[in-house]
């Protein structure tokens, strides 16, 4: 029997299953819709996926750090509403995801979803997520995770607005005491507040710098105040503007927000703590998740979507 877009749509409407799962079910059952329904039920998809078409752009980000503080992970799990995001059952589920992500060897989210769930070894992480959709009553999506590990120091973190923003910081240090830990926490709060893109200027890709230089050069040449100025002067102005821009996006070059005089950079703050504690300290990297960042709501043409998938 031919697997048509109309047949896929019928199955999706009857079971609430995802479009691709409906297609797989129909292919597996040679287009027999009733058999496909049974196939989906056996896979545990007919109930959970009924909510898969709903937009999940709320949710919760969470960090977990190992007891020895040598390793940490940040995860984001999305839900449909902020109300559910604050539900204890949902938060406990996100903690389960984070605990698994702390020790995972998966290199990406697809591999993570495919591994065996520690919460229920009879299911994969994706299948366990599907079962939680049925329990919680909203579409849930494990969006991302990222680990940090530091054997010559520690990993620390900060949670802002009850999980709207989470930060992990990799602190390399030959001294690990209360003062150095407090510094790490302060750096995490800085990252949460000012959202740097890089740790230092050295991390900024050269193609990004080249692109900005090209734009700033045109802006400078079009500035009436720079009319008739020699190339050397224009070049100097461009590099000055670039330095100012990089200062805003590079953590160590940012002004330290808790500095009393407002004139201390993050790098200078770290150096002052290192000197006071007779330590060698290096901020090696960080992770910052803001729940829902980059997610957009879409209105898609279902028929066109099904037709495109059937041609694959």
C-alpha cells in the first residue's frame, strides 16, 4: 500500500504521534493503519508524542557539580509553560537528566538521547523523556548539555532566577580554599550578568575580527570627523574601536561588576585574588545557558512538511 501524506496525517491525528514516527510505523506495517497504531503503542509513542507538536520554549536550565568539584555539567530541558517549569516534579526530572549528563560519554545530544537511561534501564534517555511527557502533561525537550572538567583546580557555578540562567566556570588553581572558591563564584555571577562570548581575546576567531575590522573601517572612513585623515590614523581608530568591542565580549577584559571603583577588569580581579592567596589562577573557560535563548515559535504548513519528508 502506498504511504501517502494523507495517510500519515490521519495516523498522526488519531494517535498524536510525531510525523516521522507515523511514517516509520506505516512503513513497518506496509501501510496498514490499524497495525501502525499498535506499532506506535508498543513503542510507547502514541501517548507521549501526542504533545510533540506543541512549542516547548520555556523550561529550566540546571547545573550539577561532582562532590570533588572536578567536573560539572549544565543542561537545558524545555517545557511549554513556565508554570510547569517551576513544578517540583519537572525540576526533579531535570535533575535526573543533569545527573546522567554529568557522567555521559556522549559527544552530542543525539548520542545522549540514545544512551540507556539511568532512571529506567529498560528505556533510552529519549524514551524516558517520552514517558515523562505523559506524566507531566506537556511537551518536554532535552535541548542541550555541556560538561566542564578541571583536575588541576575546580569547577564552580551559579544559578540565576531559579534556573533562567546557569553558569559553570573552569578554574585552574594550585590553591583551593574559601577565598579562591568565592572568586570563582563571583566570576560565575559576572558571566550571568554580562554574558561574555569568549574567555579572552585569544579565543576570538580571526575571521570574526577581520569581519569587524572591515565594517569598522567603512564606518570610520564615512565619519566626517575622519575626512582627509591618513590611513595610519584611520587604522589606529579602527583598532581602538575593535579593542573596545572585544572588551565587552571577552570575560577577562570586561570591567569587573563588583569592583568598588568600577575600574578593575576581571583579569585584574583574578590577579589580585591570586596575589593575596599566593596562588596561580587561570580562568580556562565557562558555560552559560539561558533558558529558551534562540528558540522561535513557528507556524508550519503540515501538508508541505509531510510531503517533503515522504520524498526523503
